[in-house]
């Protein structure tokens, strides 16, 4: 499939972003989103043609928009129910159906529903909070979304206290400080599930950077309550406003506070990331759609922000040597070293006592039996 024409882009923006592209719009208008769209829907144009898949079920951008409309109309359908209702009748291979479901959720909601196919389960031990997910055949879309975003959420008093402390000290989480002080690399992600994921081994922080997508979708539900759940939100063709709002606030108020004239470093860094990492150029424009409450809470991203805040308070080792010492100075190792120290102190103390006694005996013998010198 070829990349969308300008007319097709207008239709895509109208349905998936709730916003028409203005006449004579600049290349930066939803540029990051359409770059992603093309990489997903037209992989052959990026040198990523799907081997062995001809995709008779997905032959045009109009086909994809039609499938997504079906998904919006009834998000309570299971994956197989959605595909059965949306796809044309005929002999369609299972991998083609998987492709349609994956592409539809990626471009409609910027959520990868098949990450379990390429993330190993053991990777979660290394990347705190990573949860490989897959939209299963008999699972409703609403259930998949709720489990993907809400399964790790806890709201204990202790955690809320940490979140409040983090918000009070959020200045330390500016992206430029994370890079300069803690040697953390900022990487863009197109998968909303990966937002604020930190990989301690690679020392990378994933950031969902599509601010134009977040704002466009927030506008679709601006007249709905902030607490609107997944079921009603998906029917509107969007995600819960609280989720979208938290993501936008974490980007513009915590990581990249570019609205303040005193944050020139954040502005310079964001421009560099736009140029070198493909960050959304729209990130330079700050608009939250909804007012920011003074007592804002982070229902979805609170735990990851707290983990990042703890990382800033206790930075990772600067190099391999420091890392080795830190790994070998755990409480158990410290106790072992302390016991070994006591043992050696006792041994050397005993030796010192023996040597002292020998010297005393030699001195007494020398006094008792003096050696007379010859005349």
C-alpha cells in the first residue's frame, strides 16, 4: 500500500484525530503521527515488507478506516468478534487477521496489542513496569485496554505520599537533568504503554512524544468527565481523558517544561530530540485542553514517576567499577565482611599476644641469665 495522499490524510485526520488538516498546513502539522502511520500501515515503503503476507484484507486506507469505525462502534467485541464483523468474507490467513488487529489498534489508539510476540517475559525484571501484552482471541477490547493500563495500579497511602513528594520535587525530573546528572538516555516511543519505562541496564527512559495526538484526543472528550472509563472512551474513538491528560502533563510539566522562559535548557533539548530522535515537533507548543488542578494525581503514571524520582534521589553508578562495588556491598555482603573483619582481628590480636609473651620471656631470660663478656 502506498502512503496516503493529501485527501486521504484529511480523511484519516478527521476520523482518527478528530481534526481536519487546515488548507495549506505546514509539514509539521501531525507530521510525527503520519510518519508513524506510514511506518505501520505501509511498511514496505520503510523497507519492512511483511514476508509472506499479501494483505488482501487491507488494500487501502479506506479499508483501514472502515475497520476502525467497526472497532469504535462496539469495543466490547472480542478480537475474533471484531475481525469477523469487520473483515470481508473469504479465505483470510490468521497472520493477516493478526496484522489487521495490530495495525488498527496502533494507529487508532497508539497502543501495541501484540508486544508479547516480541518481548520476552524475562525482560520485565530488567525494565521496571514492562508488561508484555497481547489482545487475545476471545478478549473484549475494553478488557484488554483495562488490563494493559490498570493491572499494576495501586493507591496505598504510602504510595500516594511518595507521589505527593515527587510532585513537590518534580524539578529534579527535568529531562535535561536526567541526561546530564544521571547519564540517562531519552528515547521516543510510539506505544503509549511504554511511556516513562526505564531500562536500568541500557539506562534509557522511554517517552511517549506524540503531543499532537494527545491534544487531539483530549479535545474529542473535552465535554466528558475526567473519570470517563475505557468503555465509553473507546466508543468515542479515544482513550480515557485522565490517561491522556496525565501523559501530556508528565511531558510538558515534568520532563519538558518549555512554557517557562526560565527553562531554556528544556527548550534546547526538546529541539535537539525533534531533530535527532524524531520527537513530535508539536511538543514545542503547550496546550493542555483541560485545566490543571492544583491537587492533580497520577492514576496511571504515578508509580513510574515515583520510580524515576527514587532514581534521581539515588542515582545509578557512574561507571562499571562503581557498579561492581555497589553490587558487592549489599547488606549480606556487608555482614560477611564485618564477620571476616572480626575473625581476622581476633587472629591478629592472638598473634600479637603470643608475640608479646615471647618477647616478655626472652627479656626475662636475658635478665635472669645475663651473658658475660670475655675479659
